[in-house]
C-alpha cells in the first residue's frame, strides 16, 4: 500500500449545503448597538443529516464556532457577544 496521497483533478459539489452566519454585537457610527456579520460557515454533504453532523464536528475544532452557539466568546481582555442566524439549507 502506498503512502502517497492521490491528487485528483476533479471537484464535485454535494447536493446539500448548510449555511450559518455568526454576528458580533457592535456599534454603528452613532454608537447604536448592531449585529455585525463576522463569519459565515458553509458545510456541504449528500444529506441534511450529514451537513448537521459536519456542523457538530466543527464545534470540536473551531472554538469561535462553538462559542457562537453559547453567545459569548472570551477574547483577550473582553468578551465578544455573539448571535447566529438560523441554519439555511440549500439543495441542488
């Protein structure tokens, strides 16, 4: 068995995509509170169940993503207040 990693040239897009955007509590130019989009995660898979599994697994490897569901992320000398959009599922 070879230890060489194959290098395919074809790319495919699975038929189901889950999209979720995380917003950070911020202030506009007039110091009014706003939800400011910070990051959007996109997970792809063959089934709805699979994209939710990938989302759950991502919470293990991405502390910010996990914290976005808890609403708070400690960062340096402050706490960032977070809010997520609803999950959006797209099928092709």
